[in-house]
């Protein structure tokens, strides 16, 4: 099978680091956008993670959301762009930073597929979501609209409550470990759920 060149944006995050690992484990030529963030400059764990990715043969590409040309240069290196920028820091609108990535992909003109930062509940089905979570779904829909208007080939991955923030706490709001005291059951308590155990 023909291998792709893949750029991961947000490759130091919870989802992103797993995407990087899978990409290089599968033999894809993998690039990570290395975004210099002054607020993270003393996070030695993240620096070590990036160095470890580099030792495995991944390429670190410097870039910044405030430097359009740096984003264009980065996406020109690859066929596929996967973004896993944070979505849970309510009201900081990091998800909307992807609009700059969409502009860069459009200008570069070479990207065959873009996977924006989704990986959760399908935002198109969340029009009745309540705050504070709602803002993330709304922002993800703004990004989808920009991608589609720019006619960029895309894949949206909706995996529902599959990951750490939800599963560990049995989907109880604001809990990442199961409660020992009480659990709120929604509806009549007979909703079916599927639990997938994976790395
Ligand atoms: N975690 C879950 O349980 C879960 C479940 C379902 C869906 N999701 C979705 O998966 C996606 C990724 O979430 P996550 O939990 O993996 O995120 P995360 O661990 O909080 O971090 C993701 C990445 O975003 C980068 N980032 C954050 N703010 C930034 C900024 N202002 N400028 C540049 N980079 C910035 C971080 O860089 P630094 O390393 O420099 O901080 C990191 O690489 C989101 O769309 C989220 O809604 C997550």
C-alpha cells in the first residue's frame, strides 16, 4: 500500500501523541508541527516527548498559528494533515485556530486530505448541547464550514465519549475517575453503551 506523508498538528496532546505513534508505527513519513508556545517552555515532559518522536524518525517542523507562511511551508511537505489541537479548555477557542490551518491548506493546494480536531461526539448532532461544553461543538462546526467552503478533501472522525475525560469517570461531568459515592444515570438507566478497551 502506498504510504502517505502525514503532518500532525497538536502532536503533544492526549490524542495527538497517539496519532503520531500510530502514524510512524505504520511506516508513514510523519511530521509534527512544533509550535513554540512561551507558556509551555518549561514543560520538560513535552520537550522529551518531542525528542523521543524525533529519535523514532519523526520530523519536527517549526511553525506558528500567527505565521501564515510557516503553516503553508509545513503543509506543503505532506499529503495528509491531521489536527488534534485541544478542545476542552472551555472558552479559549483553540479549536478556531484551525481556521488558520484551513487557510494555509487552501493556499498550499497540495493536501489530499485534512482530518480536523474532532475525535469526539459528532458536533453536527449537538445543536441541543448545553453550556459549557456546547462552545466546543459550535467551534468545530465553524471549522467544518470553512473546510467545506474551501473545498478541501476531509475526513471527520466522530468517536463519541471514547477517551480519557469521559470514560474514566463513567461520563459523569467533571470526573476522570469513577465516583465511589454516587453515579447519575440519565434517562431510565437502560441506555446501551459499548466499551472498547484499547491502548
Ligand atoms: N481527551 C479526550 O478525552 C477527548 C475525547 C474526545 C474528543 N477529544 C477531542 O480531541 C481533540 C484533542 O483533544 P486533547 O484532549 O487531545 O487535547 P490536549 O491534550 O489538551 O492538547 C492538544 C494539543 O493542542 C495544543 N494546543 C493547545 N492550545 C494551543 C494553542 N493555543 N496554540 C497551539 N497549540 C495549542 C497542545 O500543545 P502543547 O503541548 O504545546 O500544550 C497539544 O499539542 C479535541 O478536538 C477534543 O475535543 C478529546
